[in-house]
C-alpha cells in the first residue's frame, strides 16, 4: 500500500443533468497535505464538486484520478454529509460500524469506540439510541465515525451548518487533530470565519467553475478577482 492516495487530479470534469450544466469544466489537483476549503454562493457547485472528488457523481466529461487504483482509493476516504445520518442503533454501534465492516477484531473495535466516544463527549451514553442525540452530538458522532478507520482523505459538506458555537468549536478541534495526524481534509462551508481558521488553501466556486484558487494567505489576504472580493464583502453575486 502506498503512503497516500493523493494527489487527486480532475481533468476537464463536467457534470450535466437534464441538459443543465451543474459543474465544469473543472481542472484541479489536490496535493497530499492540508485542508482545502471550498466556498462560494448557494448553488455554485460546491457539493457537486465534493461528490465528484469522492467518486459518487457521474461525470458527463473528464476524469478524476487518484494516485492509486480507484477501488483502493474508495476504501481510503470518508464523507460526512451536511445532515448526519444515524443508524437506528446505539452510539457504540454507530461508532464501531466502519470497523466491523472491515472485520476488525472485537477488542480493537471496543478500544477505538471508547477512545472516540471520550473524544466527542459521549462516553457515558454509549448505549443510547443515536437518533436521540442533539444535532451537534449527531454531527460529532458522524465525524468520529468517519475518522475511526483513519481515512487518508476526509470530505465534509458543511459540517457545522446549524450548530451552536460550542459544537462548532469541538468539531474544528477534532479536524485540527486529524490534520496534525496527516488526514487530508476537503470541505465546504458558508462560514467565512471557519474558512479562515481552518484552510491551508481555498477554492472559490462560481457558476459551476473554479473561479479562484490559492493558498490561504493570498486567497483571504489578497483576493485576485472582483467576484471573490465582492463575496468577502458580503455582496450578492448573481
Ligand atoms: N441532481 C440534480 N439534478 C439537477 N440539478 C441539481 C442536482 N443537484 C444539484 N443541482 C443543481 O446544481 C447546482 C449546483 O448545486 P450544488 O448543490 O453543487 O451547489 P452548492 O454550491 O453546494 O449549493 P449550496 O451552497 O446551496 O449547498 C444548483 O443549481 C443545484 O440546484
């Protein structure tokens, strides 16, 4: 097994549905390290781009290629949806599910479940039905469930939408730890403060294409295009 599945290279990617272009053409390379933040107005194609990268969106044209065969890359990445999906089982069962799918030994599953339950503050509620958790707790559980099998790459679609400050802070702290442990993160957000806090590089989507991209320092400090400057001012971009 090679050490990372990256880079991911998108070449001339387009997604069309019922005659409408949702995305593209997009050419983009994701290097092995850091956190790439995808931002842009509603409907600009952020989620579609994320799904293309994760390999769950049918391409109309172009290619998305990892450094390893697609089958291997698929097993080494996780995706967390904006609205967390809970299995109708206990917190412990939800956390351990990805490891059980991999037939991990029971002792290892239990140890990792305990570690992550403590990390997300649910150690005393392991036998509670996960569907009964609050929105913030569900999102933390979904994040822990995605990280428990140590993916190379983690995709997150608006992980903190509708969450309070404390839950957002907890999630950002988990993401910082994952980054320090070399998990590659690619995420979308509507929260520009969060984008500045977390990003090592950023992508600005507009009308289904990558309008501007750069390292965080230049992207947030010296936006090159009038549209990104307008977006940062809070203007409506049609
Ligand atoms: N399955 C689909 N069929 C048709 N149109 C779609 C489909 N999925 C998304 N769209 C449209 O594609 C465009 C891009 O959607 P996408 O969800 O990628 O944007 P977004 O930037 O993530 O938006 P938001 O910030 O509102 O989540 C939008 O105009 C959306 O309405």
